[in-house]
C-alpha cells in the first residue's frame, strides 16, 4: 500500500516496534533483525526515553522489546507505561539477570514474553509471528464488523449473550440430571 492509499476499515498501519536496551550491540542487533522483517523500529538506550515516546504516542508501538535492567527507569516501568498507554501493545522483557520473581512480576504486569539473554533471534521471530497473527485476526474481525455495519461493542455484547445462553442451557441439563427420579 502506498502513502496515497487509505487502508480498509480494520486495517492498521504497518507494525512498529520500540527497542530499549542500554547495550548498543544488543539494541542494534534486535533493531536490525526487526527491520529485516519489515518492522519499523525506533531504538533508545534508556527507560525514561522509552516511557516518554510511549506516552506521547500511545498507539504508535505494537511491540516493545525492553531490557529489564536499565540505568534510569527499569523495564518493568516501561512495561507498565506501555500497557497503560495501549493495552494491546505486546511488551517483551529481555534480561541477562533472569529470576523467577522478576518473570512472575513481568507476567503479572502483562508481558507478552520474557526472554533470557543470550536469546536466539528465532525467539524474536516467534514473538513477531504470534503478534502478526493476532493483528491479522483483529483486523479481520474489525473488517467483518464494519461490513456488517456493527460496532465492535455490539458484537461483544452478542458474543456475551451467546455464552450466557450456552451456560443457561448447560445448567438446565445439569438440573435435569440432578432431579430425583
């Protein structure tokens, strides 16, 4: 799609990532790897710069890859800022100092993944593939809803009603089975 074409409803802009690491070699390697996979990348060396970028443009980044230990604001603060600004943002924590408590905290805060350094660039590819699949499904859902002339909230309410109807039907079957004969 060129710059003059408008995306169809439900289609978003190309995937954009933020890479945060105070180690230039790691930051540059991850950034170049993502660029080679058609991802627009912004790379910064600190958590404070990352949080500033995220808060200035909440919907800009679909993916944030951040080191856990940064000299100013840590990766968990970047994770919190990204998830607060854009709940659909996928945040991957990378660390050379992995621990069970930090992994649990990262997952509790909504991390998409937690990678231990040294990690394989193939692990980044898996994350990227999962993210692209999720975005494709979300875009298809929005497109279909737009074609039907329905708002996403209406569809969510319809799905909820279907689930409630299914639960009620199962409860009725259970009650029938529990009645004395």
